[in-house]
């Protein structure tokens, strides 16, 4: 709150203030009084209180009209008021309120720190924070997957279902502020979590059960440091994996199990389980089809279903014969339940190394179609993916993808666009626009328009070899973080 009588006082204000004035410096011209209110409105003054004693006897219509245009609150006082006493009382209240908010934030942070030192799991820490702030608290990693959350009064299921959309909208980073705000689609206060100098993820407090206030902002800033220290302890090196294990572990407790919340939590982790399979009873047929194909190829194997995919463990074959044997199997599958399927193959291994082989086969099955044509994909051929794979556990790869492809990902999410797919096709075609159009089944002018839009959003040229290399690697990394989906039928 300030007092002032000069006509050009707006240049000394920064917004949000209450201005007390007796209007002695305005003069009698209507244009001057209108300009006075307009300038105050433009700088964001919250309220003007005019004492109608010395210079004015009523609020001039032009001042009222201009205040309405700028949504500026205009208050008139009909008797003399000691401005010094008013500002003193106001500032006392403001300082007292800020002190109370700070004390509450410190108390919450002390409670969080005590919980962390006691060895509590991260969900308990977030639950306490949500309870004290009376609003949901959500922690996401660099790939925008929800790895932990705390609930307040209501359910967080609707938030988790739409989390990717919320996280990508209105969260532009402002380097000038540690704690920031977003207003769409849900109002929230958020801050980044930095671990060892790298952005690990973000912590959000969403306005659901009560209005966000200074306590939430102050608490968030302090809690971010506490959670970063928790992460540095490396008790959960891959927190997103721990979140999935926790989700699956909840299946054992039938009494407190909630099916809809399970699906919502899966959505927050970037896995959509809501889709109903076209053939809910077809898994057995798919297993039988692969078993029959392996037998027809005289290839001893055991076949079953693992994580929703048809999986086989077969005896080793020499490298030269392996590709030929796989072609025989694929030919046998043609026309049956696994027709059109693609297969991921691990490196040969000992029996003790089968868990690692399963991971390799999964990687080849998921990522192979992007690396090579044909239905069979060998892990040995995924050289680039194998180089990137160790980086998926921390924030490094997600930060790289966000830095290289962030504007395109956000555009496609908001507009259901296909700029990422277009860029990938263009790079796979080695910059050949005609081949790109043929691959995407588009007219050439549509491809030209999309490529121009991609360059505008990225702020760089696609003609430069170094830029193409960086973007190609970023696209493959985006896939490894779950940024693209492939129909998974067999491996």
C-alpha cells in the first residue's frame, strides 16, 4: 500500500499495489484524470482509494469508466482519513500474514524432513504434504510420468488420467522464479526437482480441495530441496520402476483394492490400460500358433505368455542359421492368429542369463520396427538403442528429449498432430521429401508445410547434418521413454 499525489505516479509502481490519494495533483482536465487511471490500470495496480475532501467532491465519471475498462477497483472516502495510520496498519497486517505463512511452511518442511530421516517411503512424504496443504501433490519424472502422489480430501484418479495433458500445458519454465504457476487445465503451483545439477522432474500442488496460497508456494520451494535430498540418497534409483512395482504390489491386498484408481495410476505412469482388447480370449491361440510354428521349423522351444506378450525360449542356433530359422517361423505364422506380428530376438545366452535375454528380446520387439524393416528384429542390431539404454534410469535422456523435441511433443499433444511422425519419416528417408510423402501417404505440399512448421517450432534448419543427427537420436530416445506405441503381438 502506497500514498502519492503526483499525476505520473504509475511509472514508480510495479503492480498489485493499493494507492491512497487525495487527488490534489491531478488537475481539472478530464483527459488528465482519464490518463491517470489508465496508466495505473496498465501497470496492474489493484485498487485506488480517493479521499473526496481536498480536490474532488465525487468520483468523476471519466475515472469510473476508465477504471471499469481495466478492472481496477476504485474506492472513494467521503471524509478525511489519516493515510499514515492506514498504511501502517495495512503493512503490519501484510507482514504479519507473510510471517504466519512462512512459519506454517517451515513447520510443514520440518515434518517432511523428520519423516524422510525416519526412513519413510516417498508416498508417505507426499501424503503428509498433501494433507497439510489440503490439495493433491504430484511428483513426475523427466518423462512426465507420475512416480508418486499425495492425496488430500478427494480422489486423484481424474488428475492421473489426464496427467500428460496437464503436464504439457501452461508449464513453460521461467528462469526468474523458483516456484511457478500454471492455470490450465487445472490451476497449480509447481517447481523443478534438481538432483546433482540436472533437472530430475517436477513437483506440483494442484488447486482442487482449497485455494492455493502463499503457504503452498513457500512449502513447495522448501519441499523440493528435501525431496531432492531423498532422491540423492538413491534409495529408489529408478523411481518410475518403483512406482510400477508398488502399483502391481497393490493387487495382493484385495480388501483395499480399487480398480478405477489402479487404471488411473497406470495412466499417470503413461500406460493406458483402459482399452478393451479386441480378442480377450485369444492369447491361448497366439501361444499355440507360435508353438506350432517353432515345431514346424524343428526348433525345440517352450512357449508361454509374459506381460501380455507371447514369449518363447528356444535352443541356440549358429548366427548364420538363426535368421533363416526365424524366416521359417514367420512364414508358418502367416495367415494365423499371429499373422502380421513382429518378433524381437535376444542375443544367445546361458540359462542363467535368461532374465537379461528376456529384457533384450522385449527391447528388440518394442524398438526394432523403428530401426529396420521386416518382421524379425535382433537385439544385436539395435546399436544406437543399446548406447542409449543406460541413460533411461535417470533424468539425462528425458532432459535431452525435452530439449530437442519439446515443442513438437507439446504441439502434437495439444493438436493431435503428427509432426513427430513426419520428422521421423523425413529423417528415415535421408531428407528425401518425395519419399517422405510416399511413406506418409501425403501430398508433397502437405509434407512441405509440416516440415516448415517443424523448423518454425524448433527454431533451426533441417538441412544441417548435425541437426538431423541430433533429432534422429532424440526420436529414438523418445521411443525408449515410451513416446511411441507399437502393436505388440509376439516376441
